[in-house]
DNA sequence: CGCCCGATGTGCT
DNA sequence: GCACATCGGGCGT
């Protein structure tokens, strides 16, 4: 399986958030930190779209916390929640319209020893199969909020990765929305492939 | 493996 | 004061 390492440029993010979420599946998320490379293939992502989407942080309007989502596309929006967890998102276009893609799962490919230690030696399947698990494994927090994802040697960036075959991509409603009203609760804005699907590609 | 629930603290009403 | 785009331990199956 060929994993391409050219960095996606800013224009990749400057379109409909649902399209960005779809096309992020199979890409390579890279974290460079004091000389080491941690990376994985993106398996799962969700779109959050504008102030009218009642599941999106921007539904309360622009605040200090969610301001990054209103900025230009291609930057990381990293926020803190549940008193202990960080979440990694990719801001999408157009500028001024608040939208972002939450990364929910990756398949680790680089830096497995370090990821294992950060994840407290848990089983490999549990390393990065959740949004806060990704940020734990890759050491992401507020320091990297508003970081560009499209810089060639950026500390956090997304590369071309692998091609997901037509028909492999699955969708579902978004996870963890609680009492969010319809139609937002059921919007099929979660895009994903399984670890097994990727491993079967060889 | 699945369900349940407590942890933990910040932003926003 | 409360909700929160979650996680992991404990216990039952």
C-alpha cells in the first residue's frame, strides 16, 4: 500500500465542510515533535457546519473559544472539553463561515512505540480510535490551536496518504450529540472506513 | 464484549 | 450553575 507524503495545500480545505470530511478519509495525519514523527491514516471524521447546525460549537455565535472556526480554512481548531479531553478539528472554508471537521479515529503508522507509551500500553486497537485518544497519542493541546495544517514542515500537518476505493466509504449520523434536535441529530455527516477495510487493501 | 457511571474544569447563560 | 463533538474502570453477560 502506497502512502503519499506530499502535504495537502490550503485550497484542499476551502470548500464544503462535508466534502472536506469525506476527502480526509485515507489522508495521513503527521505530528512532528522534538525530532520524532508520529503519524496515522485518518479513518473517521465528522462535519460541523455553521451557526444553524445546533451540534456545532458556532451555534451560539462567535466566542473566544470557537473564533478559529470563523477564520481561514486549513487551520487546526483544538478545544478542551469534559474537563480533561482535547479535540482536533480542521477548519474549512469559506472564511467567515464557521465550519470544521472533527477527526475521530486514525490508524497509527509511525512512532508506534511512543504512541503506545502515551496511551499507557493499551491494546493497539485502542490507541487512536476516539477523538480524545488521537490528541493523547499525538500530544496535541491548546499549544497547537490555530496551527496551519498545510505547511511543508509544520509540527502538525496532513499529507495525501492513501486512495480509498470507491464504495468503501461509509456514513452515519454524528456521534455523541445527546439531545441535539433534528434535523441535526440525524445528518449523515460522519464519514469512516474500518481498520479491517484498510488492512485488507494490502 | 456491552452498559453504566464518575472524572474533571472551562466556557457560556 | 450547568452542559459538554469523551474516556476508562467496573461489573455483568
